[in-house]
């Protein structure tokens, strides 16, 4: 049978069917989290608006009280500047942690003697809660951005260091031996072998550091600063505006979720992105 004898309908892709399959895949992907969110909101409403007494403090946390409070914060022009201040402190603290953590992890990973020598001190510092340094940070840097940034960097540096060291340890020693046999310099070994090999571990450490830094940020902003989401929680509590407290908590959770999703997308290895595109392409065939 020649090409001309083939059924023309068989040569035309069934775009309707592929579109339907794509729609079903999207529906299968999004309905479980949508259902979980709906159940969580329903339980929130049930516990605060139905079960709780109308004149109780818990009733202030009901959705019908929190949503107007959120719009009130936006209308007053305080929520968006506070979000900007918190994000600025977070990014600067993470940048400082990365600038310190990646080189430190490289040095420790490449020198077994130095890693064994410094392990007790580093483990001791790592196990100290970052918020324990708050009085010292305020005494050293005063009130403002700097003590908060210091606490964020102190919390975020350790996942980056650990991830970098783990990445160096995961390198196949044969690669380094081949590079030495070819008389490659230490800089060339670092640039060609070490840095590409540890990239995924460093990216994982950065994502973990982001989550820890976001958790530390809010209590760190309760140290006398006059802006930020943590400050806004204290300010609403002092005014007994508990619905605004809950509104800021919702903003904190939503921003944290979006930051983690953005970090997962940006820091995902290129190999995983290529595999994902191949799977999507295969599904559309």
C-alpha cells in the first residue's frame, strides 16, 4: 500500500482528542489541592463561625471577619509596604548566607582535615536557635533592618553549608584523579568538575534555607522594627484587632507558599526541566 492509498483521516492528528486528554490531565493535577483547600476553608469556617460562640474571641478569626480586615489593611496602605520590607530583609539575608555558606562549604568539603577540625564548633553553632542571637544582634546593630538581616543570615547559612559539603562529598573521586593526571590546576578542577557537580546540592540547600529564613523572619521583625509583617502582627495585637492578626497570618502563609513554589521552579535542575518537557511532549503525542 502506498502513501496515497493510506486513509487521509489516519494521517491527520486527532487534535480534539489530544486537547481533551490535556484537559483531563490538568483537571487530575489541580482538583486534589483545590479540594484540600476547600476542606481547610470549610473547617476554618466551621470551627470559628459555627461551633464557637458569636461573642467569643475565636469568632474574630472567622473568614467573614478576616477577609474585610485584610481589605482594610490594604486600603490603609500598610500591608504592601510591610510585605516589601519583609521581602527585602529576606532576600538580603539569603544573599549574605549564600555568599558565606557556599565558599565555606567548598573549603570544608575539599579539606577533610579542616572539616574534622571545625566540626564540633560548627555543629555547636548550628544547633543554637537563630533567635537566641536576637539580644546580641540588637546590641551590635541597633534597631532597624540590620539585626533582622543578621538573624535571617544566621538561620539560612547552615543548610547552604551542609548542602555544599554534601555535594562535594558526592563527587566521584575518579573525576578529580583524571583531572590531576591531566595536570589541571585547582582552579580548573573547581571550575570544570566541582562547581557543576555540586550545583543540585547547593540548589537544594538554598531552597531549605529559604523556608527556614521565612520562618525566622516574622519573629525577628518583632524586635523593635517599625515595618514588616512581624511588626504588623504585634501592632494589630496591641490594638486588639485579632481579625487583622489572622489576616496577616494568611498573608504570611500565602507569601511563603509562593516563594517556595518560585524557588522550586527557578532552582530546579536543568536536567529535571528537560525531563519534564519530554514527559509533556510525550503526553501530547
